[in-house]
C-alpha cells in the first residue's frame, strides 16, 4: 500500500486504518501512543463509533531506548508478524490476532489486548495468574517442537530458518546478554553499590569461560524458531488467558534460550518480592506461586513436548529409546545457563527490569540485586549439576546476602 517508510503519528495511524478499511471513513476514533518498550511505537486506537479497537505497532529504524545512534532493521516487523501468524496455526489462543501487516511501513495491526495486563506489572503488584504456567509450557513446546527437525523435514526447517534470519536483533542479544555485562563496556549500567561485585564478575574466569559456551550456543545452535525475548514484559495476561507478544527477536536458535529467559524473569520477581510485597504473608504467597509457576511451566513443557514427540515426529531417530530423554536433559541444562545470563544482564547491563529497579529502599534493592547476581552465577557455572527443577529451586532458595 505505502511506497516509502514514514514514522506514523497518532493522526496518521488512524488515517492508515481508514485507508486499509479497518475503520470506515466517517468513524470517530481515539488514539494514544502507549509504547513503553525499548524499540517501537505502539498506537492504541479505539473507535467511538463501533467500539472496535486495534493496536498498530510500528518499528522505528533505530532502537528507541538508545536513539538514532543505534540503527536497527525494519525487517523485524515482518519477522514479528510472521511469527504471530505461524504461532496462530498451532496455538491460536496464545497470540494476538494479526489483522494487517505493511512491510514498507514496518507496521502490524493487531488485536487490542486492553483488557489484559503485562505479566511483569501484574506480578509486581502481587497478582497471581493460575493459567500462565500451563499456557507458556504449551506455547514453548508447540512452537519449539513444530519448527524443529523432529517435526519438519530438514529442508523445510532450513527454508524457515532463512525466512527468520534476524542479524540485527540477534546482535543486540549477543552484545547485551552475552558480552557487555561480562566486560567493562559502555552499555552497562548499574547502581554504585554493585561495583565491587561487578568487578569480581569481570575477573571471574570460570564464569566467563561458561558464558563463552552459552554465547557460542546462542550464535550457532539453530534448532527451532525461538521467540528470542520471552520475558514477563512480552506476555499479556488475565486470570484465564495468556497472549505471547513481541516476537521481533525471533530466529532459528537454541530452544533453551526461551525457557531460560522466562524462568529468569520469574526468579527475578521472586527475589524482588522482598521489596515489592506489602507484608511477609503476601511475600510468601507470591513467592510460592512463582515457585509453582516454574515447576508447572517445565512440567507442561515436558509433557506437551513428549506428546508431540510421540505423535508428530517425522525423524526416524525419535523412535530410539532414550533419545527424547537426552534431548530434554540438554534443553534443561542449557535453560539453567541461559536463565543465569538473562539475570546478570538485567542487573548490570543496558536493559533492566522494573521488578528490581523500582524497589525504593536502597538496602533491600542492593541485597536483591546481589542475590540475583550470585544465584545467576551459580546457574551458569554449576548448570551441569543442577539436574532438575528440585535442585534449581534449592538454589533459588539459597539466601546469599
Ligand atoms: C536495545 S533493546 C534492549 C532490550 O529490550 C528488548 O526487549 C530486549 O530484551 C533487549 O535486550
Ligand atoms: Mg519487546
């Protein structure tokens, strides 16, 4: 429809919906830009005439959080829309509906989820979402299995991997998750009180040697179409429903990266409850909910993945006894390591998490940050000994500071 890229404004976003026929010419609509993420514009458009509402998400040619000095491909908008469309085939209830995509404008019109809450915000407030573990477990198993060579012919998987080549967004993760936090880099940002611990990390060769392996996995292990940024800010929830959003970082990568990222964000919220919960009863309730969510997510992932493996596999070796167990064990170990990398970068790298940063009392924030860093360190260096969920939870419950 459009011939060249132009960043939309609130007014032109409404006009765009009229041009493509999603709003009628004479429809009156309210619009507000609500993007609070790091990269894009997000317009919330509500028709006063019909009550229909839409989200128009537009990629900017640079990272909003840094500015024009960090150019970013607009192709991420195509990738995001394509992932949502692909996921809709397998888990239609777990992703927002895509109504329209314009590749030139790098823009996608989606279902408006204004009745939903961002999971991170909900968890900070102390809300419990009983369905989220099962929904995320299913989402991860479905997408990670069905886009892998256990389900697709290797030729098909390779073609899909080409469609989802995403070098700019991978570069962000390679730098911000797997490199900069482990060196004295300009992009890092952390509270002064963390300096001694951060310097200790930078000179911890054992840790860096293990991070190097995790980074190498991220760079080379093209196993399945991963979301690439499935933290609790990429998940919309109600008590009964869950929608996974923002797959603009998607590419063919290691399955465990998604699982580890989700685990890490639950675990950071677990520690942040120290400063977020209004009393010890609420804190304990929220923390045991978070532990249960970790347990259930992995359980549902494992069960769903196993079912798919038994019923939907096209690879001959899936019939070989023990192969599934080997695959799941590898996913588990890598997930623990990736969780550690995500936790460290959120404490000392460029992009932090509100769960921890919004803790007002300095002493509590400091102890939460230090605990997260120490636990993350153990996840990374000891991941081969953290063999199952019980031993991961044991580590989470160790109090370091
Ligand atoms: C420059 S983008 C910073 C972070 O925001 C995204 O959500 C990703 O997590 C990225 O690392
Ligand atoms: Mg995002």
